[in-house]
């Protein structure tokens, strides 16, 4: 009887995991990566938070190209006096997108992402290698082929807001 109850409890969990898995073909992953491709102008609002003592606005440009046999997306972000490089790819083994961000100040971050085909959005989750208990999320909504709206949130382990950014990218 205990085994039956255990099986009944495990099946929905495994079923949900299977439904949430993002098994994409190489062509499907390519089609998603190309949504970022091109040159973009961006505007971002950094809301007041622990890491941003006062609300600020930022403008910049982004140049994005597929590299290494179209398996990786290279994104160069130019804002004020800051530059960063992002590399995005789809990992067939883990059925998720991976995103590395390298900033001109020497810092870097790593994110894993899931594509939501129904609402044309990518949700990225921050991986905290520091073990400080920081959680982060980026949600990129593709409003059209020419507009991407993004929300970034970072929180500490107590739930306090470390960073909040709302941005818009428009294809040039």
C-alpha cells in the first residue's frame, strides 16, 4: 500500500517535469536564437534598490550575431561607459538555454533559460555560484520582431530587492 501511495505521488512530479522539459531540435533552438540577432537600441530604467541607490535611466546599443556554426549567439552591449559580452546557446543535454554575461569591470554571471512558445518569452534564472543566497530572474518578452521588453529582478536570501530593471530594445 505504501508503494502504491508513493507511486501515485511521484507520477505527477515526473509528469510535470517531463511537460516542463524543453526538448528542442537544433533548428528550433536556432529559430529562437535568431530572435535576438541584429542591431538594437535600448533604454533601461534601474529602479531604486540596494544595488542602485537612486532611480536611473540608461541608453545604449546592442549588436548580436550567431557564431561558431550558428550554435552560439554573441551579444555585445554598449551602455554609457560600460561594455559587456553575453554568450547564449541551447544545451541539448539539459534541455535549457545557457547564458554567460561578462562585464568590462571583470564581473560575470551565469543564467539558465526556458523558452515559452505560447507567450514568446524567455525566462532566465540566475545561478548563484557564490552561495550568498541571491536569486535572480530575467523575463524577455518578444512583443514583435522589432521590440523586446525585459524585466530583471535580483533578491537576497531574505527577499530584499537588490536590483530591478525594466528595459526595451528596438531593432535599428
